[in-house]
């Protein structure tokens, strides 16, 4: 049996993979691991719990809350709330842990459970392993007055989060930094359906909203950051300055310029990195990205005097590197953007506000800012049914990779990445032209298929 925790908590088909029983057990185990404190005698642990709008979140959040309370943890139920809001409120409410019930950008039938430690930080692998090791074990439970209590605090907590993110760009009663901008928002019928548009309006923007009517079934359905086509059309039709698209739990943000052209996470990262560096607010003049970030971003950052560091794929690995090095900005091409001064995780609403503030302050269109971060043509081929463990050691594959890199030179890049869950090797090639990227990727994929076939 494989590891239960993936790159972003426990996730799977709700009521089959992610069940009430599992949620209850995870809540109880997390209480034992994350609720422990040695610095305060007689401390009573507190947890905050939130969810996205999908229907299964209703019973799963109830189950995980029951597991926590049954283990002596007081629970504050925040209801429907973005993942980054939950992370922020763990810190703001001085909770010992937080639990978010969400499958993020996944389709509605899926759901997941992710945990945050004190301060709103994601868990290290070792802590997740501790929680997993306790599942299914028999443990002493509190009784009487020692059991946890449960209360609901949705509106007040959400208000605190909106105040936090809007203040991060200098919004006050007398100063609305986004005055004059018209922004279209695709909320993916998700957790930011209310707070996303609300935050942008409070900062002064004229907001056009789509897909902000969650009914428990329509989250991410042909909407949001995974399906930006509708937003692209609306931005043009509404003559908006630009648009932003969140995913179901609003930890991602992609953008669309005034002409309907998609601006991905790499370009957003580049825009924000240059802005922060110009203002003297980019620690160590460094941006942290993953190995999947486009070479165009890396070259643009080099030209701007900004160092880029690359990690494994997954925002948790970006976060780990940022914390270790004291870096302030990092993220992924998918739109997970981490602004460490204001958040402990990717935050779509915060990203949208800071991107909008940069557009307004620069006096340029988003298209012009994004044009400074070119995207080199990229081809990705998933080679299936292969021995992924030999991708970096097979002699002929290694030779083929070296030959491909020699052909591409400094204007291209090759990446072989084994899947974490399937017998698949992902072959990614970037080049000066799409034809070259396609050709190199197809030749390399053929070698991988032949040499590593199961």
C-alpha cells in the first residue's frame, strides 16, 4: 500500500477513497500529533476547519471536526472559505492546527483533506507520516469536560481575511489603489465566489463576475483556472482591463489580458518579481519556481538581475525552499503564487490584488507586462507503461537526453520527470520554435518508450 498523503494532503473520490471513516480517523490522529504542546501546561488545543462548496465537503468536514473534538480539540467551523484564508486564520486565531476539506482544482466528485500546523504552515513529510501511522490504532479518548467543543464562526473570520489581503496593497478607507480598473473575475463556482470579487471591489476595482454561484455540484465545471475559455470571452466582451481566474479553493490564480490572451503563473511570477525588485522588496533578489517553469521565465529573470531557484513540482516544495532560504516570492506555472510577506501558502485572491496593483501603478496594460516574460514553445509527452525508475540511469536514454540538449543549446531545455503515481515518464522539451520542440520531444519519447518498456 502506498503513502496516503500526496503532494497536497489526502485526495481521491469522495465517499469511496475519502470516506467519513477516514476523515474521522484523520481528525483524531491529527489532534494527537498537531494538538500536542509542551510550552503551556493544561493547554486546550484549538483547530479551525474550512471547506470548499462541493457537496461532499459538508459531511467530510463534519466527520473530521468530530474526530478532532472527540480527541479533546476545540473546533471553530469556518464553513466555506478559500484554502489560503483558512491558512491565514490558523495564525490569526492562534489555533494549533487547521483542516481544509477541498480537492482544489479537481472535478466535483473528488475531495481531499489537508492540514496546516501552527502559524498556518503546511506539514512536512515527517509530520504527515506521524499522522498516518496513528490511523486505525486504539488510543485513550477524553471524557466529561475534557472533550472538545464545536462552534461556527464564518462571517467574522471571512471579514478578517478580506481586510488582511486588501491591506497588503495599501487599501484604506481613504485610499483605493485599484480605482479605475475594470477586472473580470471567474470564481470557478468555488470557495472565493464571494470573497474574491469583494476584495477587488474594496480595493477600488469595477468587477465583472462570472461563475460565482456555487450549488455544491458545479465547482470547477468548465470554469476557473482550469477552464479559462469563458473568462477570455468575457474580458473582451466587457472591455475589461484584464481578468483573473481562481480554482475551486482559490489557492491558484491565472490571468487574461484585455485581448483575451491567457497569462499563466510563470508570467505572473515574473511580473511580480520585477515589481518587488524595483521596490526593493524581493529578498535576496531571488524567485523560487519548479523545474516545470518555462525557460522564457528563467531567461527573463536573468536579464532582470533576478536569481531563480528550481524545486521539484509541487507548491509544498517551493514553500520549503522559500522558508529555508528566506525568499519572498515563489510559485508554479499553474498559478500557485506564494507571497511570503502576506501568506503561508498559494493565495489566488492575494495574487489577483497584487497583479492588479502592479498594472495600475505601472500605467501599462497587462499584455505589455506579460510580454516582458516570453513563453518559449513547450511540448509535453507522457510516455506510458514504462519503468520510470530507470529514466535517469538507462544509458541510451541518458545519451539521447544529452544529444537533445546539445541540439537545443541555450535556447531550449529538456526535462524527463517520472510520474509520482503511474508507470509514466513525462518528456518535456522547450525550444525556440514549436516545430523544434515537437520534433525533439517526439524523438526523445520514442527512445524512452523503447528502452524503458515494461
